[in-house]
C-alpha cells in the first residue's frame, strides 16, 4: 500500500541558497548573517534579513529546536544593562511574564548596530513577542518582526511614529516641566540639562519638557550638555564641562541617576561646591543608590512596577490578537525630594 502524501508536505523548504539568490549575496554571507559573532557588513545583513523574511526562511537551528521547545517565548531586549534601572526593569518584566505563562529570553545590545545583529537570533528563537528597552530602534528590527508577525512593545521610551509600534513609558515630558517648577520655586534660575545621548535636547522627551517650561517662564536659556553615554564617568566629565568656568549653572537636571551621581561627586569633591546651596542636582529613575548616603539625590521616580505590568499586559494582548493595533500608554512620574535641592522656605 502506498501512503498518500499531503501536498503541503511536498512543498520544498526554503534554503540558505534561495535566500542568497534573492538577496544577491553568496551562501556564505547568509551563513554568517545567522551565526552570532560572525563578520558581515550592515548592508549585507540588511539584504539577507529582508530576503529571509520575504521567503519565510528559517535557519536549520529552527528545524532542530522548534519541535523540542514549548513556545511562549518573549524576548526582552535591553540596550544599557549597566544602568541599574534596566536591571530592575528586567526583574519586574520576568516576574510579570511568568504570571502570564511566558518564558523570558534576554538580549543585550547597546548600539543600533548591535540591535540589528540581534535580528537573526530573534528569527532563530521564533519569539512570540519582543519587549524592547532601547533609545533607538533600527527600522530593520521593526520590519523583520512585522514580517514574521512578532509583536513588539517598547518600554521606558515612546516609539517613533514611523515605526508603528506599541509603547509604555513614563510621562517624561510632563516630568521635565515639573522639575523646572520645583527648581524655580526653590530659588534657582540658571538651569542646565545633562543628556546621556548625542544630539539636541529635543531628542529626549524629558529634556524637551524641561526646555519648554524654561521658555514659558522666560528664564535665562538653559545650558545643554550631551554626555553621549549614560555612565558615572560621563556624568563626571559633564561636571567639568559645566562647572569649570565662572558662568556656571546653579541647577542641573540629569537624564538619569547614573549621570547625576557622577556629576554630583565631581561637583562636591573637585569643585568644592555645596549641594544644594551652591548647586542643585536632580536625576531621573530613582535607582537604589539615589536614596543612599552620601547622595540622597532628588530625582524623578518612574512608576516601574506599573509600567512593566502594563508592558506585559500589552504584549500578551497583542500576541493573542490576530490584528494587533499599536497603543501608547503614558504613566505619570513622581518627584522624590531628598537633599540635592533646597528645602522649601
């Protein structure tokens, strides 16, 4: 007796050679694209990934592993694990995902190029969804996930409109405005903003809200310094840039607590400034060190638990939906007053 074979089973599986032909590259370039750590140019990687999505290609790894895995995998992609806030976020996300019967897969990528290099792994793991905490999302990542019907929810930052992604974030813009009101109420006038990314202040919503409120109150124009990275050392270098001349600011709003702590140490120990009498320093995030001695940093607390709960709820809904609609959810921040801003008179 001859068994009848379903027509679907006769369909030829897409191979790496097919992808190479469609992308106009060599088969070895396809292999390197799907080998973590292998060398491949960004342009070649982009062509290979787009061809792979268009053809429905999956590496051999998937054929071996997809029958063995139990599914319900959600990726968490972080761009700055050196910032304690993101470590806290990962812990909360993992707990919330477990409550929804999902397993978490953690990816770490601190540059746009590294984010793009993660895409082959996203394809290999066949993720049900992806939670992204990164300041900049390359279009190729969004395109590949859209092509594989992998929902994305960004957390901690709003998605750029052109990406069409869902996001959950603190209302940074409003928090930046409220920081100005606090500083002015306490007698500060010469305000500065310290950003952790290269580019104009308008590139961050908290900086944009800060600058907007300064203009509304007709205060002296703010001094804007970009540290180009969000690290303790970068905060110290920014302090040298802002405090090493006579016309220094009397209050500095930092994009995050890590920058603020580095700035604070240099202001006190190298320049001998009294904080908060000579200088106010305000951070953002409320990481554990912010409340500890000797910092006692005034900062904006992001509603971490609520944000992570919302992010997981949103990704769960989108995974279950056949046609998910992008959503934006903003949650209010809260200023936590400590000892780096003058007390009320």
